[in-house]
């Protein structure tokens, strides 16, 4: 996707950004998020975002640069850039906290399901 070099008025830019943020905030589930993202982003844009999130996730899990490079097919520079951004960016922190909460919920859901499993 190519972005026009022509500037739009700052008030209009703010309005359309606010629209984007509201729509994203109102997405209800992964299926809606998928529909939204695949409608508005090209495959390369989705791939870039997914890999950046994957890098941040794996770094957070303590994986090495070489492991991440090999498994996500990215360069050391990309891993270093994401590592730097993840340390200072609230957006990465929010995403990683949400992933951690989902993993915790899934883990406990499995344990609770096992506790209440019917025995023959």
C-alpha cells in the first residue's frame, strides 16, 4: 500500500484516526478482528504486523535472537528493532499483557475442565 505524500488537514487526520481507534476498540472477537484486518490491510501488511508481534512474544518468552530469526524468518536487525520498541512502547506492553492473560485463562480453563470431567 502506498500512502499519498499530500498532507491532509490535521483536524481531519485526527478525526479519521479516532474513527480507526474506535472501530478497533469495538471489535468483539478474533473473527471480527480477522475480517477487519483482512479487509483493510494487504497480505504483506498483515504479515509484517504478525511477525513483529511474534518477535515481541518470543522475546518475552526468553527466546534467543537466533531462535526467532530461524523460526520467523526475520533479520537480526528486525529482531533488535522490535526488542527496542517493545521495551519503550505501551502498545507492545498492552499486547503482551493481553496474550499473557489469555494464556493464563486457557491454562486454568483446562485445569478446571479436568477437575469436573466425568469419571466412568
